[in-house]
C-alpha cells in the first residue's frame, strides 16, 4: 500500500531524548559542547507539539551549529531585504555576495577551488548553501538583517539506515481488484468505487480535463507502465501529452549535481499520476479523474518524506520550474515533512505567485506517529490541504491526519478495508492506494475538470467553485475543511 508515511524510525528518534538530558544553560557564545541529536530532536518535538511546526530560526546559533556539526557542516542561507524578498531580483546579487564574503572572512576560507566545491546558489530563489564550521559565523549571520533564515541543510530526524526505496510509501506490488471496488464504463475502463461518491463520472459529461496540464511532484513515473507512457492516449483519452523531468540527485555527497533521471524507483509517483490522469482505456484498467488532462511528472524525491538535502532541493527546483511555465495550472504534491523546510517554502510561494493551484497531502502516518497534525507544506496558506476519510462517514482514514488546515476530504477507505484502485508500476496491472496521498491526487484531478470547464478562470475562481461544491460549504469543519467535493456540482 503506497501512502504518505512519516517513519516510525523518525518518531523514535524524536522521542528518544530522556528527561535526564538537559540542554546547557550558558549563553550561546559560552557554549562549546555540541548538543546531542536527541537534544536537538527534543527541541523540534516541543515546537511541533506546541505550535504544529518548527523553524530553525526560532532556536539559537548554538542549536544550528550543533545540527550542522553532526552532519557535514552544510548551512542553507535564505537572504533578502524582507521575508517576502525570496526570489532573485536586481538587489539579490549584492546581498548574496556580501553574505558569502562574510562567511569566508570568518571561516578564513580563501581557497578558490574549495570555494567552488562548497557553494551552491539557487537559480531562482534567494538561497545559497555553503560550508560553515564556526559558530561565530552563524552568530554573525543571525545578526544580519538581510538573512531571512538559516537552516542545517542536511540534518535529518531519521536514522540513515532507515532510508530505502521500499520505505516511506514505496512499493511495487500489484493486486487483483475486487469486482465490488469498481464498475466498468466504455470503452472498457474501471471506475474506482469512490469516484461515484464524489460524482466524478457524472462530471465527465461536462469536462474531462482537456487542455489543462497537471504537474505531479513525487518519485517519478515508472517506464514499465505503458498506460502512463506510450499508451497515455488509449481509449477515450486523446490529444494530450505526458512529460517527465528529474530534479532529484541520488547521492550522499551534498555537492553532487548528477540528477538521477525521471524514472520512478519508489512506485508512489506512478500511482499518484495514475489517480489524477490515467487514460480512460479499453483494457480493464483503472481510469484517472482527469483522463484527458496533460501530465508533467517530476521525479524530485526518493520517497514521500521530504527530509534529505537533495529531496528539498529537488522539490524546490521542480516548483520553480513549474512557476516558470505558463502551461501548468495545477500542482499535486502527495509528499511532505513533519516540519517546514524554508527552501521548499520559498519555492511554494514562488509557484503560487505565478498563479499555480497547489494541492498538498495533509499527512498519513503509522499509529506511532499520529500525534502529528497537518504536515508541511499542506499547512501553508499557499497550498490546498487534503486528507482521506472512511467510506460513508467523516472519520479520518486509519492513519490520515486532520485539523484546521485541511481544506477538502476524499473518501478513500472502504468499510471492507480496501482503498482506491489505481494503475501500479507494473505494466497493465493495478493496485490499491490509500491515505492522504490518493486524496490529494484525486482533488487535483477534480480541479483539472473545473478549470477545463472554465479555461479563462483564475486560480481563485477555480478554488472558490470547488469550495462551493464542498459538503460543508458555506461553513468550514474544524477537522475536515469544506468536506467532500461533489465534482458534478463543481463543473456545473
């Protein structure tokens, strides 16, 4: 079962700090002993418990210095004249150059060859990554009003041994679908059971997503599933395109720029793209919500948890690339993190400022980590947060997150325990997928139906029409937002 999972290993790392471990009380300047990872994780945990999120700039220089020292001393610096000054402009270069000079003057690092190896400059955002070893450098940067944030670039809550392609929402299995979980429509496509609950097939009489492009930022697209590749225009699907890009670097070395390609090595991305856009085929396979929409797939992460340095960079690069494309209207992100990444936050705002409608998963976890609320980036004001609920009642799925940040819900867990039929990574095969992941991709597909019906509309008009089609509208439920979307009502 592929779904957005916050790892048990990560939760254990967060909660493993004992009550007897106390953080030193000296001033930041006086502290010389590194905080342990358990102590740092305890700070993160406390912030998540009290505020629902965590920001490194709410801590101090000693905490940030300890965090980078536990890894490879790589520091991310977001710069600009204000919090909203996050995209490159005529003033950016001067600020960037000043900060780099400041770092090098304190670090006494004048070797040009080394400088080139240990500096990354984002092409669209006011963000750089640079090697820092001295706490004095961090103190000086925190005192500079042009520094919007500092973050340990490679610090992760999870155990390095827990990273694997099969973990965190990944899997390549296929299953035989129960006949009770779908119905067949012309020319031979299987309609998942929950599509009728949300009136998606009825909406197809008015819109099929034609002319709208949906971008899926995830683990990529499997080359083995022909119905998401060369058969993308099978059956009643025609005249549309699928494009694949790779922005993820699969390397332990932070400075590597060798992208890992476009192919899905997890399975999750293929399933999410299928939910939103799989063809209305004649081969007895599941159909997607917007079966005539265009698809752009970005392989930006290894799995669904955005915690690795190259995953943060990969997601940010995908979002800025999408922001720079006028043809992409909708973004589906069934991925996330238990707390914010400011680099990704900047990139979300970059895409948002260019009119993109961004859907993000509210979060799916194991029972051990269900103390998380709505995760990042779904908790941002610039995203539309979606979660999954059980069939016929407003009860969140067994491991779906809920809360005040949720905007919409999708029924995706049957009383039988089965989830939603989708195309699997294996050619001509299907699988079941659950969690807030499938709910998010489904909602992105519905948005494509609405926008195709009204191609001249803005993002705000499309989103407003979707809200009006929510079961709770004009009210908003404290845990489930506007509730289930009626796709037919949304396109009428």
